[in-house]
């Protein structure tokens, strides 16, 4: 019997922020506008803590406008020139699919924005009004990974060891590029921590590192939409605000050896006319001495999708009865669907019992643009069954089936857990898969 219990799942990496040297713009104090009005103090406080990571004076991560001044909130919106920004602010903080920020505002802060928007977004005069500053340290992504003794940092990217950069065209908006490269790891090497190395933060929206056994072709750069191999497994991802993860001390993540491939999917969002040459990637701490417990990414969900035209709230259910004979220690879960996906959850039934336990993962409002790993500390027991339910709103006039094209759909929960391969059903062990009929 295992005695080691993880005391925590994936520990967030809270270091390296202050050390990162990007975004050294002067701290801009704002709120002096031609009209002489400033932001009300409570509104300024919400914008300062929740929005200016991206909506800074020099905008970051593809944000289309700054939210550092009262005037900026009164200007017409980039996407909808007939409407002022403050109106869209009031909508986007409640948006069920693409909320701002992606993590959603806490209720008390939502109420502050709601009250202000309902009043017509009034300005404030006098010395008691709030100010918003662009703090360069708050906008600097983690760029250096401290590795535990015995492991060393390796840059996993198509741009590693080369000067090749991907040129993001000016004003290109939404660009989703995939970079394929062969794994250079040896069997037995493991990752113990990972964090993104963000090169051109101005245009980077998010990135995901996948592993695949398909042979995409060296040095290949392709549009991800429609071209991702079906077996692609989520390894690690980054979105603004994510500072990386450290695995528990006795756990290492298995990696594809040199017969396998990585695909780095990078979502760019360039709203400015300037080109950007980007070479971002994932920094990993690698150990040559395997740790006591090997973890891997397991694929749960369903391949059996047929979502009728215009149907709303269609649920697809995939069952999984893993063949593990030992407890399974879950570290995290990542929901993966395409554009029609609106929610996903994975429930656990102990010993096949119909009494549901706490869910393994619950994503009540899913967005393709904010695929993040949800940490977990759940321990699954032999005999547990898992049920993954994906919900879709089909906005098209076609029946949508499983597939890798953007117009197709997927229903996967990528579960990081140890022992490696434990969440697999008959025939799925090599591929770390547990996909079956609804229980
Ligand atoms: C992690 C980065 C990030 C954070 C934090 C963030 N935004 Fe955004 N915001 C973006 C990006 C990128 C876009 C453009 C893509 C889109 O519309 O989803 C955007 C778009 C918007 C838009 C739409 C503008 C238009 O012209 O359509 C509004 C309004 C907005 N954000 C408001 C906010 C508010 C209010 C906050 C804080 C409460 C916030 N955002 C926090 C990145 C962010």
C-alpha cells in the first residue's frame, strides 16, 4: 500500500515574477483627462487588480485597449465603434462564455462595476478619486524556472536552440499556430515543474504543449484548426496570469521519448499594426533520476459525438472504469472541447456506487480560449467509475461529429495523475486512455 499522500496537487509557482525583466515601461499614473474627470475609487481598484495585467497603458496579451483612465472607458470600443467601452465592460464581466477576466470577478467586485455601469459610468472629481497605475512587475510573466536539486531547466519549444521566430503579422487578430518538433528526451526522464517562457507578451494569448505519437513532420508549422492529431494529449498550458506548476516532491511527469513528438499550440492575438517575432515555449525542470512516483496525462471522455443542428444544451457522456488496482492520485484536470463546448464535468462513483462523490472536475462555463489546468487532490480507489459529461450549444445548421477540425468537436478531460497509466481501461494503457460508454 502506498503511504505517501500528496499534501497538495500542483503547487503554483509564485517566484520569478519580480525577477522577470520584461515590460519595463514607466509606471504611468493616469486619470487626468480633458474632461478633468477620474475613475471612481472603487471602480479604479477593481480595474487595477483585475484588468490592467492585460489592459495596461501598453496593452498586453492581445487586449485591444487600455483600461487605465476614465477617458479610456468613455472611448468607443475597438470591436464595436458605435458603443462606448464602459458598456462592453458591463457586459463582458457577466459574459457566460468569454467573461472578463477569464477567472470571473468576485461578487462584491461585480457589484461595483454593475452599479457604475447602471449609473451611466459617471466620472469623479476631486482628490479622493481613484487612480490606476500600470505596474510593470504585475505584467511580467514568469520567465525563469527554479528547479529542485537534481533537475535542470530545459526549454521545450520549436524555437529552442535556434534563432527561428514566428513572425506574427500586424493587425492579424486571431492566429492559432502549431509548431511540431521531435522530443529530445530519453526514456525515464521526467518533468518536475513547468512554466511558460513568454517571448512576445504583447501578442501572446495562450499556449498549450501537446504530446503525440503521430509523426507530424519536423519543423512543421501549421494552422492548428483542423490539423491537430487525434491522439494529441495536453501536457502543460499557459494563459496570462498562470505562473506555472511544481509537482509534489516525490512525483515526476513522464515525457515522450525521442520516438514521440511535441506540438506547441500558440494562440496569438495581435491588435496592433506592428509585427512581432515570437519564440515562446514551455520551460521544464527535467530529472534523469526518476522520482518515486511517475505521473502521466490520461485521456477521459467520449469519441461518440453527434450534436444535432441548432441543438442547445446537448450532453455527451463518456464512461470510464479504469483497471487500476492501487489508489490513483490526481494532480489536475484540463477540459478540452472546441468552439461549441459550453461546460464539462467528470463525476466519480465510488465502487460503481450510484451515490456521486465530489466531482473530479467541474467547469460550469467553458471557453476554448481559456483552457487551464484545474488542480485536484483527489485520490481514486480501485473499482471507482468515472463519468465525463460534455455540454454543447450547436450554433450551426449541421450535425457536428467528433473530429480534429475546428468545425468538429471533442470531449476530453486530460487528467494528470500517478501512477502513470493507471487511469486506463482495457486496451487503453499504452495510450493512457479511458474512454467508454456511459455507465
Ligand atoms: C488576461 C488578460 C485580460 C484580463 C485580465 C482582462 N482582459 Fe479584457 N480583454 C483581453 C483580451 C485578450 C481581449 C480581446 C479578446 C476578447 O474580446 O475576448 C479583451 C477584451 C475586452 C473587452 C472587449 C473590447 C471590445 O472592443 O470588444 C472588454 C470590454 C474587456 N476586455 C474588459 C475587461 C475588464 C473590465 C477586465 C477586468 C475586470 C478585463 N477585461 C480583464 C484580455 C484581458
